[in-house]
C-alpha cells in the first residue's frame, strides 16, 4: 500500500560488507525503492592469474563485477552497479582498511541522521565485528539483519529490541461487527429498528436483508423462546453447544426458503459472531500489559520517543472507558444485500469508527500533554491505520546476537554471567523429526557454521585454510569440539538427533571444513531474497517477521526457522 511504500522510501539501509549475499539482499531493496543506502567494505578487487591467456577476479562469486573493475574498491563497484537499478535511490560507499577496526558506534550515529529510519544489514561478517555491530544496534534500537552464505549453508538472523507490527495482515480475521455489545451502538441500533418484522417483508427484500440484521433478529427471537424464558438464570447469548445448535436451526427456520436465500445461509455460517464476545487477542493484551508495566518502572520514559507506545497508552485509556472494547475498525465483510441496505449498514459502522477515532485522537494528545512529550508526531494517517488494525497488532522482541553468542560460547569479550538460553522450542522441533533424513536438519548445520565462526575468532582464519591432510584432520577435530561445546552450552546434549549426528559423529564437521567459507552465489541469492523480504517487513511494519533465525541447507534444499 501507499503507507508501506512511504515507509520504504523513508528508510536508509547500511550494508556492512559488500559480499554476494549482502549485495543480493540490498539489490532486492533498491529495486522497490528504498530511500537510500550506504555500503562500507574493506575489499579491493584484484586480478588473479588464471591462465597465460587471461585473468579472473578474486570476487568471481559475485557475478555482477566485470573484469575491468580490477584494483577498485568493492564498495564503489557495488554502489555504482546497484545505483543503476533505480535512479531514485541515493547510494554512497566507503572503503576501510579492516571491518574489524571500524568504530561502529560512530558509524551508526552518522547513518541515523540520513533518513527517518535505519536498517543495518551485516553480510558475512566475522564474529568480532558482528558482535560490535550487534551491541551498537541493540543499544541504539536499530533493526539488524545478519545474512551469511557459508558453502552450501545459508543463515539469516533478525535482531530487533522492539518491533511493533501494526499491519500484520493475517490470512483470516474475524469481522468486527459488535453484535454482542450491549447496548448496540446508536447507528447500528437505528438500522436494526428499521427492519421491523422480517416475516412481513416482501420476498425480494427478505432475501436481501444483510445477515448482520438476521443475526440480531435471531438473537431477539432466541431470547424470547421458551427454553430461555423458563430458564432459572437470565441468558443474553447461547452458551452451550446445544443452545448454539438450536440458535443456528432457528436461523434456518426464519428463511422462506433456506436453500435459495443466500443471506440466510450466510447468517447460518456466521452465527458465531452473534454470541462470541469481542475480546482482544492474547498477543494484544500482552502488549498492553507490557507497556502499562513499563510506565510504572524506571523505563517509564522509553515510550515517549515512540509513537506506537503513545497510541498503546491512549488505547489503554480508551478500553477503560468503553468496557474493554477497542475503537471500531469501521469495515464490514461482503454480504448478500441490496445496495441501499449495504451502504446504510456500512455508513453506520464507518460513522461510529470515525467517532472512536476522534476520541482516540484526543486521548493521544492527552498522553503527549500529560507527559510533556516533545519531538514525537502521531499523524492522523498513522492513528487511523492503528485503529483499523488493533486486533492484529503484534510486537516482536528478539534477544541480541551478542547475548545469543554469550549463551552458546564463552568468549573473553562477551559476558558469561548471563543465564543459559531456554531452547525448549528448538528441542521440540528437533524431536518432531520434520525432515526425512535427520542429518539434513538445518539446525545441525547452523551449529557447524557457528563453530566455524568461533574457529575464525580464535585463530584468525576459517577452518580448511591449509589443504594438507593432517591440517584438515586437525581442523575437523577442532570444529567437532566446538560443536559439542555449543550444544552443551545450549542445553541440547540430550537430544537424540544431535547425539547421533553431532556428538557421536564428525561427518558434518568434515563437510563444513571442506567449504572453507566459500560463498556459492546460488546460496547467496536464496538468502539475499529471504533477507530482503524480512527487511521489507521490518521497514514497513507490515506482516510479522520471522523470529528469529532462518537456516537453509543447500545440500538437500530444506530450511528451518528457530527462535534462539
């Protein structure tokens, strides 16, 4: 939509390391029109002898770099080529001596001033700079995507300290019709009273009465039925399974001919809307509780720089004064009806929604005034989108990559005082045996890639750099040791799949050492596509991003998502 495109064009993307997977990811953001990008890299494209008749580039796995670009910074070449894809996108580049020695705190501070929002993409970064980037991004509340292509294995990791999703756009959502609200809001009640006696309506009008009105009429009839009036307790809505079935049969009996009157079939199928309470989903309640508790803690000012937080606090006030009912979203589903009846019903819902919106607008302003908030603007468009999607708002919080690593391996620069990570969800996934051949399980290969990163952190090179047999064997043993260490730290040693294919077997370690951090462009392209898709979700606050690690096993073309 237009608001998504606006968010995209207002975003600045920082790409750290112009590898194939990094440029693939950025390419897929430049094409739809991201606002601007900056590439920082430490490589110079050099010519390497191939035969006596020609040369090839060291960066030959990045198909876009032509031979005549030798002896130029890779960041410049990537920037120039990516800029050609979309003339409306502003690109810049920077070549540094080493990505390990960059002052990422200062870099982020500079990049944050470029546009309204910033997204950082870390591509194939070694562990040391990745930990620095992760820490700075988390501290500055900047979303980070780490993409890596390691031989035939690809990984993607999302890091976000607090990512609200207003337009999660679920595949199915329940219409917000408020049929269980008592009393009905005024305009809906007025439309209902216009109907009069259904049985006295002409056949054509009877067969085109909106199912919303049929459900309300059926409720009235059910409340006056003998089974309800003779009951020892007052009931306003069907509760038991038997009562709900009786209610649905009552809808059938109200039709002149149930099989030809589509509107009564619709009412029968949507009968649950007339007795199911309009309650906020658990996820929304959790968000409300989280923000309410933050207001009474030392983090009370955290929401003051966040328009989403202000709207949540305003919503909390709205719910308190409206029997825990949120603002009406104002949309109604398609239904069999005359144009006049449908338009009248739609107008009733839209008018009430506008009234609720105006009340929310006043509450937002009161939150801003009461807390002396400055520098935050909640536009009418933003608030309108929020009010229409209240039932579908979600919040994604991931742990930082820095903390994840500290829970898996003990590094001198990473605090080891944190508690071990809860990996119950990962354990359950592994027990389910989702893959035909268990050794193909992507998580096993994720552990292998993590072990290679630890190897590079300790020795300054990736395993497999020395192709002599004894060196390869030593690297395999070291990687196998690191893999078992990571598994133990993650608390997954008792998992049968891991014991069989990692603890008691070194075949995965042998294969990962064989890769020597090779970057296969087909794997880079797949991870780049997945990374850019998640980037768009983060930028636009539309759809719910993956939580939080995606692993692609290119050996057998299977993938998995894990919450780490």
